[in-house]
C-alpha cells in the first residue's frame, strides 16, 4: 500500500483507473514477499517528504519533513526480516544500528498495517499470519493491526495481488485463539470504508 497525496479522481479518471486495474495481471503476494524491504526507509532511497507533510497536517506539528525523518530514523534500532508463514517468524536481522544491539525474542508492541490478510489468500493462512505476529508480543503487550475488510485483491508498487477476503469475525476469532483481547477496555476497533485499525492487548499467555 502506498500513501499518496493527490486530488481525488474525477469520473473519467475513476473509469480509467478501474480499466487499468481490470487489465492488470493479478499475482500471488507470497511469490513477491522478498522484494519488499523496509531498509529503503533507512537508506533514504524513497522520498518521504509528501508523507511527512500529510502526517504533519493531521498532527499539527511544526516539524519539517526532514526533521520528522531524521527523528524517526534515529530511533530505529534494527530491521528484521519476518515471514509470518514460516518458523521461526523472524528469519534474519537485515540491519542493526550497531553490533551491541540484542534483538529481543518478544516485543511490547507489534504493528502491522496492510500485511496480514495481504500475505495470504485463505482463512487458514490468515490465522497462521496472526498467530505468528502475536507470537512476537510479550504478555501485556499490544498488537496494532490495520487492514482492509472484504477485499479479494490489492495494488502495491504497480502490481495487483490476491489477498484473503477478511471478515471482522475472522479478526475476532484470530485474536481469541492467540490470547489477545477482543472485547472490553483492552480492545479498540475503528473502521471506516472497509479500512480498519485495531489495538488489542495480550491478556493470555500464548
Ligand atoms: C501492501 S504492503 C504494505 C506495506 C506497508 N505496511 C504499507 O502500509 O504501505 C504488504 C506488506 O506485506 C508484507 N508481507 C507479505 N507477505 C508477508 C509474509 N509472509 N510475512 C511478512 N510480511 C509479509 C510485504 O513485505 C509488504 O511489506
């Protein structure tokens, strides 16, 4: 998923976009997983200026895009290669700020946006992906998960991929199975136009 700050398309543009989407070949994300590397963020090979301006606008910060990027980069300790369909889930340490960094086995917060239902095409795959993500969270820690409900494909980097047709009931069941809160004060679920964002606390010990 890419974030762009464009004017909303008019009717003709929408039709052209729809046609382009229909003509695109639809690929399986699992065959392309190794091509997505977050290291571009560290190396500065992607221009984040527009994204930062957009965030600054929402958060009403006075920081410049460059200051925001420098601050975020300075806080990064490591980049891990993760595959939620393999064991162990963390496959490799792709980058560390220095050799003294010990990468923990579990984390206080795991954030995943447009990844879990996009990494698979079946409910079984989605359940495995959530289980893997939750296995990285320490007891009392949190999962922040964003994604899309009820979609069969998505576009990323000019390619169209298949994805799991996710329902809210799948999300709730997957959280239940992994000792994550799915109700009460330890669970928040926000949705708008099929996009959802949830925060769930690890209350069990799975
Ligand atoms: C649509 S991109 C979302 C990227 C980013 N989070 C965003 O919101 O722009 C889907 C992401 O899912 C990740 N992904 C796909 N299969 C995966 C897998 N098996 N394990 C972990 N991540 C996977 C890809 O590496 C890619 O970064």
